[in-house]
């Protein structure tokens, strides 16, 4: 039995909504990464009701970091260059 099934039904629904996009054995980092975004970017990442869409943001980050390492390396290099200027 998964840990999720031991939670009350309402909490199960919330957990599935938050983590349904992940593999069941995915280990999660304990801290939350909060970032401020330009409005035009944030609007693309929000749900229709204006609430945050964590699964979408997480999926974008996972796609870039795991599946497009060249793009991730290029972004890292660009940020490192900006930090040294």
C-alpha cells in the first residue's frame, strides 16, 4: 500500500494534483524553490483560474535539465557569465 492511500481522501486528491506528474519512486528535495518571474512568463505558467501550476513548471524544468542537457548547460553558462559581470 502506498503512503498516499493512508491519507484521508481530500488529502489524497491534493497530493495527486501536486505530484501526479512524477514517477512513484521519484525522490523529492525537501526545500521549496521560489522564484519571481516576469508577468508574461508567469501568466503562461498559471492555471486558468490564476492559481499556480506546479506540475507544469516542474515538467518544464525536468524536461530541460534531464532531457536537454545542452540547453541546460547553455543557460547555466549564460547565468554564470551574468553573475561575473
